[in-house]
């Protein structure tokens, strides 16, 4: 045992020579113990460096079978975002569908604004003090929900300018078969105003308008029109209300 230990500690000379010329390039003395210690130290250092790279860099994700510790949390966050986006898309689809029904003169049972803005507080139309008169003229056909006439027909000059009844955002500005050129404006308090049978429209979807802004010209467009007039509707929470309860079209 002593001989083995003595031999283990004994030094030997390592000579480096050129393989062809046998010219000596260098030499150094080293014991087996020192050589073993160097191998162990460098091995441990290499293991430590490799471990740090694996644990603290993205290289670990390249190792087959290694699972990212943050993967579950990221998947959970992605699922939550996907659910939120799906809910927003569903609300928007419902909003568009309800808006189409309003344009076609059909009542809806859903709060059309809260489908897109679910945190919007519920409000009542009575909290808005006044509406701007969209156009002055003679009311020839009054609101009658029993006959599915959800607005008023106001006869005015063919070139009269139609104005927004309140501040809001234009959500519809296009042609429909029955209503001709139609404008729909979304207001606060879950209110939508509809303007039908226009000769032309002066606004586009997405425009933000103020009360009194010009939005269309009185006309006779659409299959249900019998002469130049404005068919005007007010909808609150998806239900039509009588505009004459809030607006005097004849300037009384």
C-alpha cells in the first residue's frame, strides 16, 4: 500500500516532441496525484459550467425530455387570453347582429351596448336632458309599435340637412333595400338613433359626431319610402321608444 502511494506521488516527466522531426517542443514534470487532481478539478468545473448553462439559459429547452418550469404558467395565461378574445368576438358578433335587427325594425332583448362594453353602467334615457332635432318638418306617421312602426316619419324639403340628435359614434352608414341610405349612431346610456331613406350620407362608420353635426340629406331612397322624408328611430337597451316623447320635430 505504501509502495502504491509512493508511486502515486512520484513525479514523471512529460516531453512534447514533433511527430516527424522529433524536435522537443516542451517538457514538464507531473505526478500521478497532480494529474488526477487536475482532471478532477477540470471535470467539476466543466460540470458546474454546464449546469449553470442548463438552469439559467434557454439552452435547457433544447434538451430532449426537459420541461420548461414556466410552461404551465405560460399556457394558462395564453388560455385566459384566448378565452377573453373569444368572449370579445362573441360580444361583437352579437352587437352586429342586434344592430342589423334594429336597422330592419326588429326589437331585441339584449342590451346592445353592454354586449360590447360589459362594464358600461346601466343608465336610463331620462338622464339625458335633451335631444337635438335631427330635422324640422311635419310628422306624418307617428310611432306605433303595434304596427311595427318603430319611429316617426318627418316630411321635410328634399335637400334638407339631417343632423345627429346627440353625441355618439357612427356604427352604420350604408344602403339597405327597404331603408335606402341609413345612418345609425351609438350614443351614451345605451341609446341608438336611426335615420332612414336618406338621399345621401355625409358620415362613415367609425366617425365620432357631436349633436347637431350634419350626417345625411333628406331623400326618398328605399322600397318603403313614398316621398322625401326622414324616418327617425330611438332605441334604448334594444327597445324602440317614441321619439316624440323627447323631441318636437315641428318646433312647438
